[in-house]
């Protein structure tokens, strides 16, 4: 029996035909996904339609097998199949880093503020949107009865002329006369209010005191949480 040298063994191995259809044992096969067409499109695994790649969510290493509308419907169906489990996961993720989560949420909204507002308005017009809004209002009233009582008392007093009407935002450097709101620095004194536009009212509650034209400051009530962060705020627009 002739003994093979390392060189002859290498030539024999290279002479064997290679099977390019097999998958290496140390690599797991990629999940099945509808192939891209010759024109650069892709067939959706859910609806079966062939669409451009721009209609699929993508990352540098992955392309969603479902088109964007089908994937959104898939996410919604998974969520509503067990909403409490998904909500608990979201709450746990939020509790891990509250400051970071709040900053990221505000940054995303401010980046596409007009798109977000348009979506919110369209969603609010649907029957489901109106139902959700009523439920949210009921939850807010249950959590903050003192705020609702102060707001209602101020509204009644304004209608009777006990407190002045809303004319102009009192924040320094602001002359807005639209979307005016009454701000309470103390909910136990419902008739002591300031007139602020929506932007300055939100900034007072979420970003800290706002300077007024008379040199004083509008501050958030003790029950409101003021968030300090370095991301662009609503007043930076």
C-alpha cells in the first residue's frame, strides 16, 4: 500500500468534486424569505404582492419578509393577542431607564412633529380613536381629580367674569393670542391662574420654570414632575 505524502493528499482533496448546494455544519441556514425579483422588487410573504424594496422595512443585514402595511398589521395583531403582556414589557423597559426613555420619546416626536400631529388628528377622527380618547380622559380624571376640579372652577369663574379672559400669552417674548390655556401654579387655589400659550404651558410642566413679562416665573404645581434633560425641547423649535 502506497503511503500518501501531504502534497499528494492535498491534490487528491482538491480533485474531489465540490457540492455547492450543501450548507456548512457550523452555520445555521437563514430563515426562509420571499426572494427578490429580477427587477429589484420583493414578494410579500403575507399578501403575495410584488412590491419595490422601498415598501419593505430594511436594515443593513435584514429585510422584512412582509411589506410595510402587512408588517404593521402583523405587529398590531401580535400586540392585541395579549396586550397586557406587551404593556408589562414596555413598562419594564421604561422603568429600566426612565430619563433616557423620556428623552428619546420627545426627540422622536420633535424630529417629525408635523407628521405626528397629522397622524394623531386622523387617528382621533376614527371610532376607535374616539373610544381610546374617552378612555384616556377617564384615566386622567381618575389619577388627577385635583387638576380637573381646579380647571372646572377656573372655567366657571371665567364665564361669570370673576377672572379675566384669555387675551395674550404672559411668557416673556411671546405675543401669541391663539391656543391659550390657563396655568395653575397651585391647584388648591383654582382662581389664581396665568395665561400661557400651549407651547409655554407644556414647557412649564415638563422642562422647568418659564419667565413671564413682569419678571416673575411660571412654575409647575407640586404634583407635576419636571424633567431635566439635554435633548432638544419643544421650546427649541
